[in-house]
C-alpha cells in the first residue's frame, strides 16, 4: 500500500457529528474519506425539521471556524436569551438569563437538517472524498499502521484512524467488537411545532411533570432575511415532551383538539392558547454508553459512543466536543511528528471523553428519574431545591458554563 492509497482519517457516518469531523480534519490539511449510506434531503425553509438542537456556544465557535456557521445564521437561527425551569409540584423556578452571564444569548435553536445541509455543502471544497451512497461491510485491523474498510461498492479504504459516527445503532462499533450498556427509559419523546398566543420572548421553557419534562424551545418562522430574532411577535416553539411510551403514542395519534387540550394542561405556562402547525412524531428514549470508545484504530464519536436523555439538549453538543478533543489530539501529534492514532494518544483521549460523557449521561438520567415520578419525598424536595439553586449565582453560573462548554 502506497502513501497515495492511505487516508489519514476515514469517517463513517455523515450526520452533524460525522460531517463536522470530516470537514474539520480536511481543513487541518489531512486526507479524509467520508462514508455515508444515504444522501440527505436538501434543507428547505418552508419545511422545518422537527429535530432541533439547543446549540451551545463552544460548538457554534467550532462551526464558525469551519466556515459554515455564517451559512446557518443566514438561513434560519433562533437565539435564546433565557431559560426557565420549574416543577409542577411547586417551588420557585430555576432561571438562566444571558445578561447575568454578560452574553447576548445563551445559545441557539437550530434544525438538524440545516446543519447537515451546510456541512455537506462545504465538504467538496475542503477536499473530502465522499463515498455516498455506500456502506462499510467489513473492518480489518490486522495491519498495525492502519485500519481497512471494505465498502459495499467493492472499494477498500485504508486509514490511519477510523471514526465511527454512524449513530446509536452503529454497525462499525459492532464490527470493532465494542459492546454497549443500555437502559431503556420506558419513555418516548413527542416532538411538534406549536404556535401560541403570547410571544416566546427568546426563552426556553421547561416544566417537570411526574410523567417527564415538557420543553418549549423558541423557533423562528420563515427565514433569517430581514427578520429580527428578538421580534416581540415571535410566537412559534418546538416542543419536546417526554412521556411514557404508550402515552406518547396515544397523544401522537389523537385528534388535534384533544392533543392541544392536554398540552395546555401539562404546560400550564405563560404562552396562552396554542395551535398545532406540524405533524407529531414520537421516538423512544434510552441511555446507551459504549463500554470503550477506542478499539485499535477505531474511535467512536457522537451517538455511536453515547446516547443521552434529551432533557438538557446536550446530545449533539457532546458529540461535537468528542470531535474537538480528537482534533486537538491529532494536531498535537502532527506538531510532534508522531502517529496520529498511537495507542497512548487514543487512550488519553478516550479516558477524557468517556469520563465526561458518562457523567453527563448519568446526570441527565438521574434528573429525569428524580423529576419523573410522584413519590412523596422527591416531590416535596425538588421544587424548593431547584429554587434554592437559582438563588445561588455561583451554582447557576457553574451549571450554565458546563452546558455551554466554556
């Protein structure tokens, strides 16, 4: 095998995390291949993607450095300047406000499809070799200096480092012999777009209920051209409602009037009368952690490594932090003239990322269990405790800075 046949990095899976990884390493001057089974549908301003993220400042900076954040901002981006979290059992709300952190915004609500669209648009100019539609059918790690991927098309790719970014059901993770530990929450997330009588005021609202949290995330209608994100008339939100599986399916399939009635009763918030403006979709929730995130020259990133509860909106943020930490490790190896995927380097990266992601996954799981029940003791304590945290500025600052990746 000649150097011309050897990639520095091969990425399998071209969602947000995989495409960002491929683009980042190509921008750093490495030879990169990207394998994806399906070409994503083009993003359309008139067809909002129900899958949205609460995007953190550190990851916005990452995409800005890759030259794609400006394109996202020019299309459709909803800043949020405040978060209000409260418990249905009572107590004071926990409030985060941008002004308290000397920032213009805490983060942004952005569509999955828009992020993928802008990342894919940047891949050709960066020199990424895209193999799509194609899929990996075999992995060979018998060569100490590289790993080999056999593709369904018949092509064989060799790379110093292979990234599994192919999601929670990662086939490459299985080929690498990595097991997972999984906890089924017995819950589903119900998502939809809702218009409401009162403006959202650039605020994320989340109410904890015995059945699970209900979040209203501010969303911008139309496109970004000539629109003020702080428009006092902005009255659309994306909802993420955690429910027992059977209840989520019932509410997904019931008539609109019944759904809105139950949504209004569950939220009991300040947004007034509601109107559904999209279909409803339910997806199962689980916590899944890979038992290791490195096997030979294969490293797991994003959902291939960790699937977490959506209550804090941190899934894609954790995945992009995997990429940022790996990028720093590879840059250091290149600077020193070493192997970018040496066992010692990958082991250090793996320890750091597995620790952070495990802590986050179990913390979100614990919060969900604490608030998603009607047992007497936690019900009596959680509201006052939440209000107490909100009255201690160093604690609220620490929580937000961790979520923001700062």
